[in-house]
C-alpha cells in the first residue's frame, strides 16, 4: 500500500516521503533500544527495593555480647540488648520467615490477578502507580526505625501491601518488551535483559549495606525513593507498544501480522526449536485471554511447576544467604551482604548463558534440564565451600539460569504460541501465571528455611538440593507428554474455528 502511494507522488514529494520514512525507521530502532534500557531500569528498581530485608536481618538480631555497650544505656541482658524488638527473641528466625512470607505469599496471590489487570489497563499507568506505591511501602518499613515501632504486625502489614503492589512489575515489563521485540534471538535478548534481577539484588545489597550498621531505616528509605523516581520516569517516557496508532486504529490496517513475529516462528516441538518457515498473515485478536484458556496453552503448566521449584531455591538464597554467611562465618552485616552479591553476579552470567545456549540449540526445556541437573551438586559444594568466590559465582549461574530463562524467553514464547492465532494480549496473563506459580515456591523456600534453620543449616541445603531435583523431574516428565498436548490443543483450536 505504501509503494502505490509513493509511485503516484511527484519526484520531490517522493524524496521527501522516502526521507521521512527513513527517519521514522531509524527512530524506531533507537527507541527499541531505549525501551529495553527503560524496562531494565524499572525492574532493577523493583528488585532493588526487595533486597534490603535480607541485609537488615543480621542487624535486627545480632550477637550483642561482642558489641561495645554504651555507658548511658541501662542494660539488663548482655545477649539481646542491641537487638531490635520483637526480633530479640529466641524464635527470631521464625519471625524473619513470617516477614518474608507476608511479602511472598501476597506477591504469589496477587500475581495471578496482576496479569489480568495488566491486559486491560494501560501499561504506562499500571507500572507508574505500582512503582510509586512500592516506594511508599518500602519507605514505611524503614520509617519504623525512626518512629521506634516494635510491633511485628506493623512490619507484617507493610510487607503484605508491598508484595501486592510489586506484582504490577513483572507481567507489565515482559509484555512491553514483547511488544517491541520479535522472536529472533529472543533467548539472548531476554537473557541479557533479565540480568536486571541480579543487578537489582546487587545494588540493593550495596545500598542497604551502606546504612545497615548506622541507621538501618535508610536501608529501606533510599531504595524506596529510587523506585518511586523510576515510577515518575515511566509515566513520562514509556511507550508500551511499537505501533500504538496501528493497534488503536485497526480499520486502517485490517490484516496485520501478530506481534512478536518476525522471519522465524516457533515450531510446536518439545524443545521449542526455531523454524525458518515464512510468516502466515493472520488477523490479530484484540480480546484478552481467560485464565483457564491460558492454562490450556501447551507448556504453561509444566514450566510453571518447574519454575516453582527453581524459584524456591533462588529466593531462599536471596533472603537467607547474608544471614547464613553472618552466622557461620561471623561476618558483620555489611560484609555478609557484600559477599552475598557474588551469587547474584553469577546469576547475571547464568541468565545470559542460558539464553545464548537456548537460542543456539533451539531447546528451552533441554537447557533448563541440564542446568538444573548440574545445579544440585553445586548447591552441595556451596554448603561445603560457602565462602569460596568461585562456588558462589557458579552456584548463582546454575540456579538463576533456568529461573531467568523460564520467566522471560519461555514466558514470551508461550504467550505468543501459534495456537493463539496472533492474540498478543495473552502474553501478560501467561507471564503472570508462570511467575505467580513460581512465586508460590518463592514463598515456600524462605518459610521452610526459617523453620528448618534452627535444626542446622545443613538441613536447609538438603531442602534446596531436593527442590532442584524436583524441578528437573517435573520438566523431564513433561517432555514425554508435551508433544501430545500440543497436537490436541491445535486440533481443538482448529475445530472451534470451523464451528
């Protein structure tokens, strides 16, 4: 259609139109990179605001017998005088587990609804409000230090509310990136982009570590201000789709290729191998997919269960590794936090490596299985050599690699499965289901760690090894039935279309 208009124009007008389209194309390419950087910053801020609690734990309950006692304070207990009530009790690990699960259970429940809202609301407003509210509740936790609040109920309530508003982030940013980038090299793009999780954890640890020994309230307030500022940035600069005018005015372009399609399409094979067949032009569906409809997409249930166990391991390290290092190696809170960042550095490398391998081999599931198989013995070695830099890096790469691949490239692949006939709006719901199921594991991991750790840290690591093995078994079992489910799903979709 554009070519016919171009031919009918006078020479000078043709040159002008050609120049305008060239500028638009170059601007489009630049803005795609800008969107990738922008969404990277957004979710970095989300994870940055979640990390302080793991750093502050070792400050809320310390070995006060080694701390110099101030002369102007009347001390009745030499062991707990420097602890922050109510975490000065013998069951402090259980109380920390309660705080973790107030956030993570609320996050897991809210995630199943977040994708539904994300499909029906403008992503720019949805993300902006979510980040502003996350900043508010993160700051409220830190203000408990200055307001001298010692009520477990207050901190639990703040954690619950923070967990709910934090669910606005993941489905929205994945949908936004999915709208701008096609399937080609998606594993590598998503692998690099998903390093925001580890970058946010590292920055959160370092920022919280600066203030933890002097005024731990600032360990929450500063990250809260940062995520609120990124919410303002999102409101003014985020464009959620590559072609918003076309999407909102389908009468001008009634037949469009489905979003997230380019010269390669995903073949419905077991491992999601990439095919080079040409695109089939189909009409894009604008209606949102139902929750049960998303569950029927081949691979959603299997990868959701696999992520449940993978995220259980990852979040147990996220919330308990600094405290473990502090208790076992007797490091100060800041030193333990800095040491724990090595696990997240390994996570960055693991996510990128998983994306590259899955793009090269065409097998998302196989990549996850291999990394999970190797991760189990590495967790054992990490317990034995927990303060070895190499072990922390390697364990972080193997644990976070499958986690990163499933939550990004796999979610995007399943959310734009060819059986959906171009319904790109399903991406937000599919992402929410997969990450919501994974968040159940994220809630169970720290909870079990809080219950098991009083019996010995070795039992916590046995639990992590078992979860890694289960993640691998779930994914391996699904391979035998995955092809049959795909064929059955495609048959039902075609039958419904004929009806």
